[in-house]
C-alpha cells in the first residue's frame, strides 16, 4: 500500500499538469483551429471579409489559396486565403449587414 501511495504522490502533480494543459491550452486551440478552418473553407464570391492586416473588402474571385478582394471602386488586391481573419457576411441582419460591418463602413465613410 505504501508503494502505491508513493507512486500517487510522485506522479499526481505531473498527471494534474497534463490535465490542466489539455483543458486550458490544447483543447481550446484545437476548437479555434477547426472553427477557423471551417470559416476559410466556407468563403465564396460576394462575402465581405477583413484581413489580418485590417483591410476590408469583398471577395471577387477565389483560386486555390489566392483570394481577390475588391477594396474600393476599381481597386482589387490579391491576398492569401490564410490572411482572412473574419467573414463579415456571417450573422447578417434583415438588411444583409452585421453591426460590426455597418460601424466600420460608417467610420470609413462608405455607408450609403
């Protein structure tokens, strides 16, 4: 019995740390990674997106990992699919816009 208790006392902190690491670091990271992968695979032409660098635009074309974004009239840039931070077209209201998009377009003077 003493041997089992000694093993438990010796290895319990390591096992506890493993559980803490799994639930506080690894699992949330995997959930975020799967959510991001789902968002990137669900992008299509016409979506309003924001890049990691803070550029707002509308997707004009998608070819493999290159996305063409219209950021202003007659201004189209190409970015990597991985550079897309958020799809603003998700969670639209009855007017077809979400609150964050409406605020950012108003600040930029793009609201109509």
